[in-house]
């Protein structure tokens, strides 16, 4: 086999999850990844890597807003590889966005579900079916809620939903702060760690059993944001030391103090009575 578009021997996988809530379920993430790995094994593709996005497939500007998709296409093009997806709606659920994207796509697409290469017309037909399915589900939900209301069923008002969303966001932010502090502590523990690539840092965190907020292993894409946050924390703490006149050591060489590490972690357990009540609502965590 060659690396040409007709007979690629290498592959780059692409996964898309619709929402943060869906991404919190490891099974949803792994289901697509497993499908891609199995398809590559059956076809004899050398799977180089799998990129991912958490984004709506119905977004008309999804092609330019999804960093993972852009990286996957660039990598496949650079390595003469095929782009492997679990099924077409993982690319899009919007026909116009799909047409625009496929018009300039210059790498072949292999669909794990059907076990074959798919050209633009077939992909667009599959995306159209997915788009129609979404519209049908949405309309069914609207109709069902209308029937329930006519039967006297009361739904939570917008104020309750807003408070639940705010409480959920607060909990996620605190968890994010905790993880960023852990990453900052690791980066400070060895000067060489500051020069690691995103992929190498992801591997290091996975070996240390420090997972993402959704309890998933890190990838070179997902580690970028937490790395930026960790670097900002290191810089901020270094400036605090200098402003207080406590230490003249260069910022990059200062270890993070134990009391500095534990302060943000303690916030995770500071849940007031109102947030505890909100956490029991069925809408908590869905926003």
C-alpha cells in the first residue's frame, strides 16, 4: 500500500461530542474511539492519532470553529493519511456547513460504520438524514412538553433553571481551578517540564493519574487550556512573592508552597445550603 489518496496506509481519527454533559460520559467518548480503532485494524490502516471536539454538529460555522477538526484535517493532509470518522454526523448535522467543508477537503474520508470510503455526495446525504432526525426530535420534544402543560404538569421556571446553571458552572470552575493548580505544581517541580510539548505533557499527566474534569485521559488538544491556566498561576504566584519582598528567586525556579496548593482545593468543599438544594434538581449539570 502507498500513502496516496487512492490507497492510504495511514489514518487520522476524528471524534465529535455534542455537549460537555455528553463528554462527561466516558462511554460516549470511548465508543467512537473504539469504532475508529477497530476500523483501522480491519483495513490495515496505521492510526496516527485521534482528534476530538466538543461542539454542536448543527452549527453552520462548525467547520471553522472546531479546532480538533482543523487539526485532524491538517495532520491527515501532511501525512498523506485518510480521515476516519465513526459515522457521517460526527462531521456535521448541518447540510450547508457540510457542503462548504467538503468542497475544499482534499483528504479521503473513511466511515467506520459502513466500512468504506465515502465521497462528498454520500456524506452530504448522510448529514441531511442526521439533520432531519434532529429536527424531528426537537419537534417531538416541543409537542410532548405542550401536551404535559395541557395536562397541568408544571415545569421549573427560568429563574430556577438559571440558578441551577450558575451552581453547575461554579462547581465546574472550582474543579478546573483544582486541576490547574495540580498541573502548575508539576510544571514547577522540574524546569524541564516547562518545555514539554502538549502531547508529552498530556502523557505525563496521564502517568501521574491526573485526569481531566470529566475523568478522562488528557490529549494534546485538551491539555492546552489547562496548561495556559497553570502557567498563569505560576506567573501570578511568582509576582506575589516578588511584590511582598519574600523571595528574589526567578519566577520559573520557585516551587509552589504547600499552603498555596491547598487553598484552592478547599474551595471545592465549600458548598452552601442553596447550592446543595440546587444540586438535587434534575436540571443541575445540564447547562
